[in-house]
């Protein structure tokens, strides 16, 4: 049996990290849920957003992406090579 992390919210599981590969929209999957004695609150998007903003500010201060002349063209080029999860290439 493999363990996956999730948050239970209104009778719905929201996967944290990697979700089980056996998931399919038309297939039921039996799960076993263990509730910790002291449940922890899920991390809020605000704190994650603040950390992301700080990281982006550091990159900007370093001039890490200054050599990209056209950011939109660069993003399109990068996304073309990226394979999407659970989809055939």
C-alpha cells in the first residue's frame, strides 16, 4: 500500500504533491484515511505566494533573466518542449 498526502475538505480529497496514478474520472478508488491526533492546517496560498514573490525579487535583483529579449516568445519556446503529465507525447 502506497501513502499519498491529501487534504480532506467538504468530503473531497485535494492531493498534495503526487496524486495516485490509478485515478480516473470514471473509476472509483478505495482509500484508507488516517486523521492525525492533531490535524495541521493546510499551508495557505498567501505564505506560498509571499515566498514566490521574494524568490522572484531575488532573481530580478541578480538580473538572472535579463538576457531574455522577448519573454513571451521565450515562454512559448519553453512550453513547446514540455510534456504534460499523464498525456501521450
